[in-house]
C-alpha cells in the first residue's frame, strides 16, 4: 500500500506574527518557515505504518513556491520515500489544493491519505475534508489513533465532548490531531540519505486543474491589543477585585 | 434565496453552540431554514422550531443520522442544495468535519470560523492563531460558512414553532460506520458555554492536582479547562484543551493557573471579558494580557482561593 501525505510549509509556530503595514497580509520575508506541525504528525504516522509492515511507500506532496522543496526534504529525511512538488507562487485555497491532490490520487492510487487537520497559517481546517469529497472517500478527521483492520481503518477522533471511534472503508483520508503521535527528528545520516531521494517537480497545469481563487482578502489587520492589567498581592485582594471592581464573581 | 443552518443537539437539547452561531445568519439577509437530524427527537425539533429568525425546520428523520457521519450528512445537505445559497454551521468539531466536504461537493470555497459578517459576500475571520484578522470576499454563488459561536449571543426563542418538514434522504453513502463515543463525564458546566472557566497548565504537575481546580470550580460554578501541555501530559482528557487547535472560549472570567501564555493558548481565550493569571514566574507572557495577575505558587494559593469565595 502507498500512503500519500500532503504537507504544507508555514511560518514556524514559535515565530511572532507581524501584520504588514499596508494591511495586505502577514510579513513572510526573512521569517523562519517550518513544516506545519500537523503535517509532521502525518508523516510520522505514515512512517510508523511502514515500519509496522502495513505500507510500502510514503509519498510526500507539497503545493507552493520553490522553498517547499526544503520542506519535502525534511519529510524525506524523516522517512518518506519520495516527494512531489507542485510549483506555484501565489497562495492557493484549500479547494484548489484538494483538486490538485485528487488528481495525484488518481495517478498514484494510495490506500491511505494522511494530512494535517489544520494549517496553522490560515487556520482553515478544510483540505482533507475537501479531498475526501472530491475523491468520494470516507474521512477520519482529527484522529488521535488509527488502526488498520483488513480493508478498513478504525479511527479515534478528538471531538468536542471527548472521543469518537468510527470505521472507514479504505482508501480513506485521515487528518491528524496533536495527540496521534510525537514526530521524530531526522538523524544526520537520514538527512544525508534524503538528498538522494527523488522529488518530482510539477505545475498545476500538469494536472489540468483550474486554481482561480474564489476568495479575495480585502485586508488583514492586527487584533485589538489587550491591555495588561495590574498585579495583585494576594488572594484576598484578588477576590475583592473580582467581586467589587470586575463584578464577575 | 435561503440560508440553511445545520443545528446540532445533545442530550435532548439544541446545542448552545448552534444557538449562538445561528445568530450570525440574520446578518446574511436571507430567510433561514434550520436542519436537524435524528430519530426520537421530537422535543428538540420543537425547541429548534422556536428559534427566532428560523422560518422552517428540515428534519432528517432517519436512524442513520442518530450519530453524525460527515459522508451521510453531506449527502443529505447536497441533495437539497438547489434551494439554498448559504450553508452554515457552528465551528464545532461537527461543523468543521462536515462543511468543507459540503463545499467541495458544491465546488465552492469554504470560509472557516467567521467572527463577523460585513456584507452578503464579505466575512471576517482570524488567521495565524488570532494574531491577524482577515476580511475576505467570496465570489462563489453559493457560500459555505462555519461560524465561531463565541462571537455571537444565543438566539432568542419564540413562543410558537415554525413549520417542520420531514425528509428521508435517499442513497445514503455507506462507506463509514459509527462505532462508539467516549464522552467525558463531568458535573461541571460545558467549557464553551460556561460563564467562568478555570484552566490548569503544565504547572499543575499531574492529574490528581487538578482536583485543586475542581474544588474552586465547584464553588464558582465554573468549567475546568487546560493547556495543551496539560492534555499532552495526560493530566486531563483532550476535550479540556483551550487554544488555536482546541476550543475557543470567551467567558466572563477566565482564570489561568500554571499556564505560561503561549500564543496558541491565548488564541483560545483572549476574548474572555476578565482574565486572571496565577503563575510563579513574574515574566510569564500570560501576565501581558491578564487583568489581574498574581505571582505565587499555585499549590499555596489555590486552597486559599477556594476558602475565600
Ligand atoms: C501546532 C501547535 C498547536 C498548539 N495548540 C495549542 C492549543 O490549542 N492550546 C494550548 O494551550 N497550547 C497549544 N500549543 C502549545 C503551546 O505552544 C504551549 O506549548 C502550551 O500552551 C504550553 O502549556 P503550559 O502553559 O501549560 O506549559 P508551560 O509553557 O510549560 O508553562 C507552565 C507554567 O506553569 C508555571 N508554573 C510551574 N509551576 C508552578 C507553580 N507551582 N505555581 C505557579 N505556576 C507554576 C510556570 O512558571 C510556567 O509559566 C500548540 C503548539 C503547536 C506547535
Ligand atoms: N499547499 C499545500 N500543500 C500540501 N498540502 C497542503 C497544502 N495546504 C494544505 N495542505 C494539507 O491540508 C492540511 C490542512 O490544511 P488547511 O485545510 O489549509 O488547514 C495540511 O495540514 C496539509 O496536510
């Protein structure tokens, strides 16, 4: 079985975000970039399935500018077998990403797709579900545990009230939640080995997909700043303020 | 045209999240139909039919809809999509699971977790863990939206109910199966609807120590939440997590105990009305947004707090 893992390159989660002064977006020049944390978890899960003998090949796919190759290399160094890079310079909406990915699925016919639940830049949480719709596959979103059982996959999902378990026909699409696993770091020898692993370079035209945006960002602003308040000395002062000043208890 | 809003229910009640999120639909300027699914839910259907602003309830009455699976619900929505131009749901784990699937089936982009409607095609939402606020305009004829409940007040209820139409979907996809749910049991109010929340972080050290928070919560009628670090360490279940990738809350009072204040945590609670931080490190970033900060050892002051209220 092949596993396809879509990965996104995003601003590193620990970098502080600056809104551009012309309000067209967020500053990305000279900002540290990383693989979206949920995608690292997706790659890790795919590797574990391969190590357990449940998968033969892991393909990491990233859609975006030239630097996405770096992100794919990271996935290869972790343990993915090969990469597909779909080169495009503008930002692409989840619907278009899903359309490109669905064409790749037509060609590669993976038994399983594992994507992140959410890219931490746009916080969209859409691509996996859209891909499932376009390929008519079942979806196991926000997974904290997966178990392949013959031609089905059992998925434990993190939902608002706790955990839900469902069973899906394969091929299926899984999106990862934070507690699915803890991703490994690539070792130095594996980083060296990854340099030799193949990355296919493609463009959206190769897939004949119309990626015209449907959404236009009119402006991006900073959120209103919350003023820091005061320090209290002790619990009795805190309780007094909450009662008499804030009136919340 | 008309707006279709998917109404969730639990324990025989319309979900509080749906009641809040549906308030956004009146800003879309269209007639609103509510969709509700399941069997033996007459009282919930009646409750839903009284939500102010809803002119019709579409009740999917079929056992296959007693536990919501994205494949099945999407198909039911898409079946009747010709009559609607807006498709909305609360940005809960159900809404986030289903609505992107609906959007892709309709070949439109989806707009996630909106916090405001600027006009019929323009919406406001947060990006980058709430560190930026974007205004986005959609050129799609049909618009699929999830709505962040904390941005809205619960809809009012009417005395009398609106028309209810029962539907029974055909060709229900059978590629996924519900097995079970393990829901966290708690005597405390639900996180997303609580007026007061007290949350613990890695500083709590272990799960047993969360009892210190439970005791304060019991006195305040508060819900208990947690940081990701506390959930990852196994102190409390996953549904306690507040933040960018957990729950977004905006109570009257949020008390953060032993939480440093990482941006991903702040993303889930910084719209709370009053924020209290208790942390032994006076440099902790949580103090930058707290209205009242107390630099102290939590193990010393939590029992004091319980005694003082
Ligand atoms: C993709 C991604 C998504 C994330 N999503 C979320 C999310 O949704 N929610 C979330 O919370 N985090 C999230 N995080 C994690 C986040 O970055 C932080 O790691 C996390 O919030 C830290 O939790 P904490 O404050 O409990 O732990 P720490 O940062 O370790 O802070 C513990 C605090 O406790 C204090 N303390 C220790 N002992 C005591 C004591 N005895 N008395 C008083 N104070 C004490 C310390 O001074 C310290 O400030 C995410 C991270 C990533 C990368
Ligand atoms: N440009 C992209 N290239 C590859 N995969 C992507 C891309 N954008 C999103 N994804 C995948 O979809 C997941 C969810 O992203 P989103 O829907 O944007 O929140 C990510 O974690 C990735 O697995």
